[in-house]
C-alpha cells in the first residue's frame, strides 16, 4: 500500500459503479477517479442541481472528457427514494457500490421515515440501498461494496436498545454510533457473503482520516453556530488533508487487487493522513452477535430483506 495513489487504480473499463454523495467532497473525487479509469459511474445525489453541476465539472473542468456518467436522484433520508433509485437502475451488473454519502454531528432531526437523521442516512439508507442492489452485485463476478466509516466510530458502540437516539441525543455520540453501524454492517455482510457457496462479492470499509470537505461544517451551520462553523473551516484549512487524499482509502478498497473482506482501510499516519493502510477499529465492530442483531433490526426498520440470510444466534425473547 505504501505510496499508493490514484494513478495505481486498475483499468475500470467495462465496470459499473454507484457512488452515493458524488456531487462533492470525497464522493466527487471517488466518482471522478473511477470515471477517469473508464468505469461507467452512477452519480447518486440528493440534489439533482448540485449533481448536474458536479457531472459537468467532472467531465469538463476535471479533464475527463470521455467520462461515462449517469446522474440519478437518491435521497438516503427517504426509503422511498432508495426504492425508486433501484427501480430505475438500468444496468444488469454492478461491479462497485460505494456507500459514501453521510452527515455529521447534526442537531436532532428525523428522516422522512422517522429515524434519527444520522443513523437513518449514514446506516439505514445505505443498508436499504445495498440490500436492494444485492441481486446485481451477486450476479457480477468480483463485485465490491465499500462503506465509508470514520475513525470517530471509536467514540461509541451502537445502542441496540436505543437506535433512534430519542432518550438523550448527543450529536457526536450519535455520529459515532452511525459510523460504528457502518463497520458492523460491513462485518455482518462479509460474514453472510462468506457463508454462500460460490459468492466472491467483497464487503470492505474505509475512512478518510481528517479530510477537508463540507461535511464538518454542515452541523454548526444547521444549528446556527456561526463561530463554530468558522472554527471548523479554519481547522480544515490548517490541519486537514485534501479531499483528493482523503478519497484514496476508499479508492484503494474499491479497486486494489487483493482487498480482503471486512478490511478497514484508512490513512497511514495515525489514521489521520497519508497513503492508504490498514486501519485500527474498535473491538465492538467485530462482534458477530452485535452485527447480526443490528442486521435484523435494520431489516425490520427498513423493510428490506436479502437472500443472504444467515443465523448463528438464537432470537432474543
């Protein structure tokens, strides 16, 4: 992995990729570099206007004139939008699903379906999307699902008794729990795929370290905390690595040969910045029983079930 860069991405011609949140930040860079290597990239964006601007910028200003891009509306805060997105998916294969879109440390709010926003968008939306796209993934040799988590997952485990965060909402703890959920989801998906004969779909996770994107400023801006927003932007300029560097762990997990199921890739220097490297993760993100419980709860909450059923533990009464 040492020194791995976007130049090392293998040829992606003939491959189809879906990148959520592709209109800005890490998602934009991820989609752009996959397109640069020849992939057909579906830009799955909540704002069609921002998505269209990103598509045009990607193919013109980013000097990828031959980019094969398809812009499709996807709002992960609305399970109906997830259903519609998959219903309109026009390809008979899916080589790569990058679950990148996310929100961070927002004031308490709920999704269209009534879930706490961070858990609903960061985990449940991507859970439903992956489940609905799983037939296309299973039908594509060598497909991968890469879910973007965060080193801040280590702040908190998921509370399976209080997934909606209604009793005592703390925005950073809620964010950490949603990022732990991303890793538990990856762990459980990898375990279920491994139990199926002849399936070679790889479920892996990645994180950007500290990257300069709009993600960090959204929470203070929504809360009207202007001083905090200015401080975040200053920190991004002084301390963070670029979005181009922050996207490299995701691109590595998505394209590099030999990526192992349930691996977690991040920046090499203290998980903060640098080229892609194996990343440390909290022990609770490797808990088989917690992964199964979260999966079952997610199926119940979203109504999305899959054909990778696998039960090791008896239901709780």
